[in-house]
C-alpha cells in the first residue's frame, strides 16, 4: 500500500493493482500505412545473435516508429521546428487524473468528441485526463483507413482552458486520420501559435479496458528516455482507496 500527498491532497492506493493502458511495440498494432516494426536478431559477419542459433545471448535490433507502432507519449516537438525531445521533460511520478467515457457526435460520417459532448463529462480540476474514445469493446490491430474518432478543435481548446496538461487517448492521433496536415487539435493543445505549452504531453494509442469505470485515478506515465519528439510509453492507472 502506498500513501502520498499531492498538492495538499492525501492519496492511498495498492501499487499491485495498477491498470496498464499500453499497447506494446511488436504486438502487431500499427497505423500510418507503414506496416509492422522490423524486429529480429542482429546479424554481423554471418553470426546471428540468437541463442537458438548458437549465440550466447539474444541481441535483437528493432526498427520502428513511435507514432505508428504502439502507445507513445509526444511533446510539442511533434509539430514544432525546434523539436523539443521527450527526454527533456521531467514528469511527476504520479499525476491525479480523471478517466472520462464521453458520447461522440456523428459529423459528416466522423465520430467526434465535441465541446458540447465534453461538457457533459466531469473533466475539470486535474492536470491529467484519460479519454476512452473507442465506441467498441475491442480495439483494432491495423488502424489504416479506419477513420478513428477524434477531438474537435473547440473541445481541445476547452481542455486547455480547464488546465489539462497531460492527455491520454486510445486512438493513434488526437486529430482526424486524414486531415491534410491541419492537425487542429495538436496545435490547439500545445498553443503553438500563441504561448507554446512546452511541458504538456499527448499520449496516443493507449488501450483502455471497456469495463473500466469513469472517475478519479492516479496516473503514472512511464516514458522511454529517447531523444525524439515521441517515445514508447506505459501509462498506468491506480484507483485511490
């Protein structure tokens, strides 16, 4: 059992009951039309670094794209020429957060989280927010051409106004799959054209259990230390007792 105090509020939770929201690199999940990661034992001078091939160790090399091949956390650097890297951020060990399961509106065939639908949810008062957008019990493996649900620009601006700094979503992007590079919600969340929010993060491609109730949680956002705008991550939720 862990007890801690965050901003004058006491929390207690069982560290053994964390709920892992990540989808692993190499699990088959992919998006953005580039296929699966390339994974396999290193080969040097005819030697194959795999125990099954006679080597002393397994020594894999992996070629993958964080944005396409699993749960990842990204920074403002994703859309900014300065390319702020995820390794430069120092995230709190635990973040008070809320999980919401909003209803989506159908607009021109798209499933959209609008400002109106968002305002029917309890999302204020925390810096971290987890949103389950997937309307189905199961998640796709290949997201290519699926036109996943996304946030409207106005809904995203509403989250910024409410003080949300860390957003976790269960889709490959906060924006529409095919938006001709507009990235309206990315730009709105990081306030790129105004006062850039360099400490804010978006985590995409999470997997949120269909039976996980909305409510208050603690979020531990584990991010791989990679010098890039995004890196594989493991968001874990803990339910306060």
